[in-house]
C-alpha cells in the first residue's frame, strides 16, 4: 500500500463509492477515482446478499454489464 501511495506522489486517493439496490438481495456497487495520470477510473460490482452477508460478488467492466448481471441474480435469488 505504501508503494502505491508513493507511486501517486504521496497524493491522497479520493474514492467515490455508490450503491444502487436492484432487489431485496442484489446491489450494484460502483467506485470512481482518478488514476496517477489524472484519468478517471470506474469499476462495477454486483453484490448478492443472503442472510445479511455477501453470498456472491461479481466484477463487471461496464455499468450495462452490471445491470444485466444484477437482473439475472435478482431472478435467481427470488
């Protein structure tokens, strides 16, 4: 971790997480930040909950892919 902070010139990494509930048991999480070159980075995760705990976590490249995966998960979790 210290190496990654030094690599960014000691700048604090500002992460902006966001969560959207798709169904009772499925959430889409997205995270945005600026990389060392000043480009915006964004990642998406589909989180399936069971008994209040994370039962499954899928990483997705795009928001659209995450929404499709979340709809599939919501159908199977119901």
